[in-house]
């Protein structure tokens, strides 16, 4: 093993649709890093062996994607406190022979907000107020952790399966007691937008190949930030509807910023430098859509 050569990758099943090799490959070339970022197609049942193999094969670490983000938690030597609160890891780092888990999706989300809305904060100022989060899956966990961590006064979680929204409200309520956590049934999603400073779609509705999110924006204040974690397409029907609202002055945020910025933090863990999200990188990733 060449000690100056750094190897990382993305482990998942399926993994071939992932944009992460494009992103990390771009930065590896841009910075002349001696290393590589490879696809690691690993089925759920093989995860324990594959994680042991990472150390054996001299990897600096890897990203995890579907279906491993939650299952890996129990297989690691250490888990970063934020990742533990989120309940999922997307970045693994081999440190002195130990496997350490992080979650950089949360960092990705907050950076995407700050990129679109410089000075964004949840706890004070014009971008503060109740926040409506649609969905209660893996992406929702990272978003909820950010909003709780940043001191949002009230978070309304609205999900098709109400029990999942209730479970998340209880779980995150214990981590972030300064926030008022509400779980709402799916049919109340339209009214849940009343007075909100931010709306985030974390469901898969609106993704290419999926039905659109059926949501009436009438109750949403015209100044609210409207976000969608989906990045295919870049402008989901939700973001288009927000942009076209007659009285709307909505700043909209798509999921590409979250994707690029979570990768940035992961790259730094393995390769030791913090790369930039540049227009060239965006073009390289957008060319894959
Ligand atoms: P999960 O499968 O964990 O969660 C999916 C969510 O969508 C659940 O809340 C589910 O509700 C809801 N949902 C699915 N179908 C419907 C429907 N027909 N009606 C109402 N609700 C529905 O997925 P993830 O959280 O991992 O991913 C969600 C989206 O986020 C994907 O599009 C993914 O690409 C994107 N994403 C983007 C990232 C980025 O970096 N930008 C990072 C991670 C994900 P229920 O609980 O009732 O099933």
C-alpha cells in the first residue's frame, strides 16, 4: 500500500446512479490529489464484511447510501454525536484502525441554505419562525437536526405515516427541547404552512419518475424560504409553484447544494483539504442529469 495514495468511495445498493464519484473525481483532479474515489456496490447482508474490508484494503473511508445509512450505526467503533442524534451516518472514516461514522448531510443542508440566503439563521431575524418539514425519512432526519440545532422556535413535521412523524417529534424533542415539535397528519399539510418562515420537502414526491407533491401554498407567507432536498429535477413542481406564486417573493433552494456541500465535508475528512463548490463542479454534476 502506497501511504501517499488515498482511497475512498461510495458503498450502497444500487450505487451506479450516484453522483458522488463525479463530485469527488472532480476535486481529486482539480487539486492533483493522489488517490481515487470508487463505487462500492454492497448489498445489505454484506455490510458487516464490507466494512471490515475497508480497513483491510487501506481505505481512508467511504460514503454510505441506501440501504446502509442506519444499519451501519451498530457496526462502527465510534459515532460522531451529531450523527448519533440524526440516527444515520453517510460518511465513514478509518482513524487509527477504528471506523468512525459522521453525518455530513446536515452540514450540506445548512450550507445550501446559507448559499441561497446569506446570513440565514433559525433562531432570530427574518428567516426565523415556524418551519414546516414534509416527510419523516432519512433526509428529514438531517434537516430536522439542522433546524433543531440552529434553534428553530417551532418545527411542524407532516408525514403520510403519522406514527413516523410522531416518533421523530418525540426523538428530536428530547435532543432539542428549546424547539416546539409538532407532528401533523398528511391531510393537514396545506394548513401547516400558516405563518411558516421555511418549508422543506424531504419526501420523494416531485422526484423524476414520481408523482408531484400535492400541496396548496395559499397559507404560506410570501417571504418564506421554500426548499426541496430533491435534485432530480433541479426545479421540482413545488419550487416552480413557489417561484410562480403571484404574491411570492420566495427564495427557493433545490437539493443540489445539499448534495455538493455534504460531499465537501466528506472530502475533507479523507483527503485533508476542504474543496470549493464551484460553477465548474455544478456544471459537471448537472451534465449527468
Ligand atoms: P425515505 O424513503 O427515507 O423517505 C421517504 C419519505 O417520502 C417518507 O417520509 C415517505 O412517507 C414519503 N413519501 C414517499 N412516497 C410518498 C407518497 N406517495 N405520499 C406521501 N409521502 C410519501 O427517503 P429519503 O429520506 O432517503 O429521501 C427522500 C428524498 O430526498 C429523495 O428524493 C432523495 O433523493 C432526497 N435526498 C436528497 C439528498 C441531498 O443531498 N440533496 C440527501 C438524501 C436524500 P412515509 O413515511 O409515509 O413512507
